[in-house]
């Protein structure tokens, strides 16, 4: 197991380098001059040239990328923001706690609601509850997140005035972002739970458990759910990532 973990960790290195190269290339090819953007349209040619020399923008592409990777690996320095002139690492770390809280809240909501709803939907296959669940899951996957956010702000912030529309001062500020971002993971987990449960309850060992006279509750929660959770846990990990 340790050998496998170490191998997987080392396999991340070329992946990270590849992703960094692609992103760096796309930004390099993006139209516009960073020096002109930072200094403004009224900047003189001398000021722009001085800025480009200072920031290494006149170096060849591969030299720029090599310097970026070297500083990132040896110093943990991934550059400075052209707009704020502050370290990008510090900018990321300042936003990371709020991002982590929001991600955890989204996953918790999606898991707490998605798994039970998916189980009930599978148990009551083709019932009214199952049909409504499948419809809402498809709707949640189909509707863009930004559009859901606008609708929730209009309802709970503008009309009802129950929740703040922005900011991060209190836990109430997490409600709308959590509901918005949790919609896709919730729909995905619900559909996966339903599909996995339907596949498991058709297995021979489930029929054997029922033939022994065990209650449906015991069959579902003790025998079926454990095996049904295997693909669900994978999906939860992917959604959190």
C-alpha cells in the first residue's frame, strides 16, 4: 500500500507540470500586454519597457516558464499579482479558509440529503416520489449554477430579505452559496445512490436475506447500503475535489 501511495504521489508531478505548462501557454497567448494593463493606456513606452524588463516579460517563452517553475518549486513563489502587487500565494491563502468552509458545507449538504433521497427513490422505484426526485435531479444538473444563484438572491435576499446577498460576516452568509453550489453535487449523489441501490437490491444475497425473514429495513441498511456506497464514495470524492 505504501509503495502504491508513493507511486501515485510521484505520478502527480508530470501531471502538475503539464497543467502548469498548458495554463501558462494559454495566458501567454492571450491577447493584451500585461505591462499596458497594469500601467494603463497613458503609460509611456519607456515605462512599459522598464516594467517588462523588471518582470521578465521580454524573456523567451520557455525561459519565463522555467523561471516560474523554478521559483515555485524552490521558494514556493508563484509570482505576484499584477493588479494588487501582492504575492499570489498570500492571495490564495487569504481566500482558502472561506473556500474550504464553503466546499465542506456543500459536500455535507449534498451527502446528508443526497444519500437518503437516493435510497428512498430506489426503494420506491417508479413511484410519485421517485419520479419527482429524478425530475428535480435532472433539473439541478441542467440549470447553470450562476442562474440558480441569481434566483436564490432574488427570492431570499431581495423579496423575503431573510439572508444576505453577499459578504462573509456571519454563518448566514454561507446559506445561499451553499445551496447554490450544492445543487449539482446533490443531484449527482442522488442519482448515483439510486442507480447503485437498484443494482445492489437485485443481487442474490439480498434475495437470500429477504428469504430468511429479515425486515426490509435491515436488508436495506445492513446488507444493501454497504455495497451500494462503494461507487457513491468515489463520486463524493470527485465532487469535493
